[in-house]
C-alpha cells in the first residue's frame, strides 16, 4: 500500500478532483514505470491506482479503506496465464467521480494531497518488493520529472514535489507534522487505531484532555467546571484566568475530536461529574 504524494505550492489548489480515463491510465503507466525502477520486480505485480487526490487523513484510517477498495475493485484473475495488470480509477467520461474515490470536501485545502496505489500478486514477489519500497521510498522515492509534470498539468495545480511513499512512510510524515503542531500526544491514539485497532490506549497527559481509545472508538472525558479545576488547575484561584483556561480546554477537546474523526475514528464524549472516577467513567 502506498501513495503518490503531491506537495502543492502555497495557495495552489487542484482544479480537478480526479482524472478522466485517458489521463488516469497515462499517469498510472508512469507510476508503474517509476516503481519498477525503484523496486525491481514491481513490474510483475498488479498495480491499481486511484487517480484522485485525498487528504492524508483519508488514507490513514482504520482498515485502510481506500486501499481496501482498490483491492476489492481489482478484477479476478482469469486462467493460469496471468500477466501483471495496470488498472486506474478516476472520473468517468462525464467528469463525475465515483463514490469510493470522492474526497471529503471538509478535508480539502491542505498543501499535501495523496493518490493511493496498491501492488498485489504473487506473495513472494510482493514481499520482496514491499521490503525494498519500505527501505527506499522515504529517501529515494521522488517521482520522475515527466510523472510530476503530468500530475501537475492533469490536476491543474502547481506541484512543488511529487514523491512515492508507503503508507508507513506517510504515517511517519504525518506523525512528525502533528508533533510540530503540538499534537504529539494524540498520535499514539491514531497509530493504535491504524496498526492495532482492537487494542486499548490512553491519552492521559495533563493539560491535554483525558481520552481512551478502545473498541474502535475514542472516548473523551467531558468534565464539569469544578471537576476540570480539580484535575487541571488545583492551584489556580483567579476566576477570570480559570474561565479562559476552561474555554481553551474545551476548544482543545473539539480540536482533538475533529482530528480523530478526520482519521475515521468515531468519537464520543463521556460526562464526568468528578475527577477521581474519570478513568472509570471512560471504561464504562
């Protein structure tokens, strides 16, 4: 599972959500060529590609829904004489984008847009190619100049850089971005949902909101003012400062919830009347 990542110039936005069939096929052919150069053996595998751009959060979701859809749409192999196939999905002849590959309007506008691709086929070849791509893409995965130029022209956006990433590379990049934005405590929750969705993890690091991930959902403690004060501001007595801090805390809760939901993680708020039993409330 990987992506073609397009880093856009500041203020640039793609004019098209997805490419028509001819351009989608042309771009897919260049991607297949590039990946074969980066990982010998890739040309022997089926290559399926969504010629539509997404926010990274839409790719980094539990169950990898975009890549799973690419696999589901791959036609079955017919007969023993199987040859590697290159299949691209984009807009139809009328310019309409099919539902599985419609990016969410609320997640548009970012400077990094990603186009998912999937390699599949013989398990031994796939393992060797996958290992090579995991080793090489982050450092040497720049797309060839003609690939980047076609992507820029076809989508109608100014592209600063075009590079290939595995989904693990993309996750590492997003984790670094979140850390730079002061969201490093949230990433382990997202990572657990991606890599071990059946497990449990906590965000319990004041002054951050209290959050428990379990059962595929995130549960955020919703404190009353007095319970919040006992947990987060026990030594503060200035009422004006307390009120500002409490409103800031509530805004932070909403921010974390929005990020989790962008990653396809359901969020519920659990009413916690007291600080002492907050963790137990989130377990209920």
